[in-house]
């Protein structure tokens, strides 16, 4: 067994060296410090402003919303900003903590995204929120959104019990497809994850920067 183990390790070492896979990742402490610097020295806000400015510039001469014209927003780190909560646990993920934070209903708005929301509201678009949050977090979510000025919400979609194990991409593309079948034309989908945007059933995608986590 020892011989097999040693030979296996030698083979693995050879593969790593000769395939160019011996590059080491960045130290985790350093990576976290860079994330903090990005968010707290103005770069995040600057990048979000540019994304929002570009989206408004694109839609301003084109958009004419009717009742069937819908804009789909994600919630977490698209409308509501979890940065301080993430930082408080060293950018880890503990489901219990996130559930407790949601129930507190005091998460602040993501800088500049409210301006994009207001732009679509003023043009009469149907506002749909498609969130990975759970069905038992719905009321706290609505309370938090209204507290931050998101008063026009035509539809809020959260995960039901049958959807809790679905991937974000599968869950969100499924509901955009349902919305299309119901007669909506989704002119834009806005989210901080690529899983908020991929999967079709939307005309224009707006990606909000997020360097704290990835959801597939």
C-alpha cells in the first residue's frame, strides 16, 4: 500500500509540475484584505455607478414600457447589500446567520442600484423581484425593501419548499420562462451573479459587481 501511495504521489507531483498547475493560490488573508480595500476605498461604488450609468444610457432612447414589459431584479447584493454581514464573519457562509440577518429586515441598499430601479419605475415597467430567498423570509424581505424605498413591487418570487435544492441558475431561468409564458416580455434582468443572468428568457442583462461570493 505504501508503495502504491508513494508512486501515486510521485505521479501527481509530475502532473502538477509539467502541466503548469503548480501555481499557488493567493494567501487567503491577503485576498480578503484586497476585497475589503476594493469595497471600502470607493472602487466598488465607482464600478456600480458605471454599470448603472451604462444601462440607463442604453435604455433611455429605446424603452417604452407597457403592462407586459417587465424588469427582473435579484435582491441580495443587487438591491440589498450584505457586505457588512459578510465582513463580520470573514466572508464565510453560515446559513443560520444569513437567515437571521434577513429576518432583521435592516440590510441597506446597494449604492446606485436604486437609481436604476427608479428609472424603470418612472417609465411604467412592471417590476419583478426574483430572489433565491426562501418562502419563510418573504415578509421580512418586503419589509426591508420598503424600508429602503422600493415601494413598487409588482411581483416577488421566492423559493418554495420544492425549489430549495435547485441550483440558482435552474431556479431563476425556470421562473423567467414561466413569466414569459404568462405573457411578460422581460426587457432586462439585473443581478450580481451570472446565475441571475444566464439561462435565457431576458433581452438585456445588467451585471452588478460582486467579489465576495459566487452562486452557481
